[in-house]
C-alpha cells in the first residue's frame, strides 16, 4: 500500500476485531516506511476511543488473535460479515479481495465451486439461525466475557 502513497511515513493499518462496536481489540501495524510517530498517533487514537490497541511489529495475513473472540467460527464470522445477505453475499462480493491473502497461506484457488462449498457448509453450521440471531448471540457472549473480565480486574 505504501508504494502508492505520497506520504508513506503516514501509512498505518488499524485492524479492528469483529464486532468492532463491542470488542475493543485493534491490531495496529506500520509498514517499512511508516514513522514511529504515526504508529504512536494511531495507538493513542484507538486508546482515546476506548479500544485496546495491540502493536504488531510485522504485517501478517489474517489476524494475530485467533479464534474469533465471540466464539463463532471463522466461517460464521464471514456469514455475519455478509450482512443481511450472509455468506452468499460475502462469497459474491467480498471473498475475491481476500484471494491474495488466502494464496499466501498456500490454500486453493477461489473458484465458484469452492465458494459454493463454503457457503453450503456455513449455512449448515448456522442451522435455522438467521444472520441477525447469530450476531445477537455473538454480541451477548462478547458482552458477557467483557463484563466477566472487568469484574476480575
């Protein structure tokens, strides 16, 4: 990304965990040309809005923190990420931009058959629960975990 920037020293990535309105963790990483001041400014910004920024020293595909903190599988996270259209919308509109990252992990090409197979598996995992129900369940688990953590100090 920095190769196309006029001010690459200001390029910082902030990668919030889902759902970002509940879960406070944000991964922050600068690139090869990012100034330390820009990274510290991003860290301070996220902290100022109640997030818990985690400084990464190297950009990596995906997330450092796994599995998803809400207790949902990565596949159900994609289902929720597709919004009301769920996994089918995600596969139609959002999976192709992830193909480069997926390739770095040594996994197969993103074909129509693979998209269909993933969507079918996710819908089977979701069962009769709607995207809205799954999101609500995840939100309740996260809020409960955060409250428990706050009580424990």
